[in-house]
C-alpha cells in the first residue's frame, strides 16, 4: 500500500527516496563546512566534557576551573564565528583544545 493519499505527498519519503537521501557520502562542500566549523564544535565538546567532570566530582575545584576555561573558550570561538558571519575580516581562532592523556 502506498503511503500517499489522493494527490497529497506524505512527509515520509518512499524507501528509494530515503535511501538516496541518507546513504550518500558527504560532498567536498559538506566536509569543508564541517572543517570550517570544527573550532566551534571542539569548544562545545570541551564544555560538555568539563560539565561532566563537574557532575562527577563536586568537591574538585579543578573541574570547576576547567569548566570556566571551556566556557570562556566557547565564548571566544563563538564571537569569532559571529564576527565572520557579519562580514568582519577577523579570523576565527585556531582550536587549542588539549586532551587529557589516558
């Protein structure tokens, strides 16, 4: 049975349309967009990681400091992206997120 009513297209595509939409590889343009946004993505991940550290150990002042630094970094990176969107020539800061060794 088709999932379309008399002349009304369903919100859910047929299997063939869905496979074409979801199974395609990212284009060079998609990858370039991800690469351009990576500093912002990394800063957001650092904030979530620091929030998790604070949630796990409320007595550690170092975890709270790490969260503060991560939030400041996110603000700086976010401001750079907003400036770039507004047409400013200010370059986005380079990512400087350090990972803890295992």
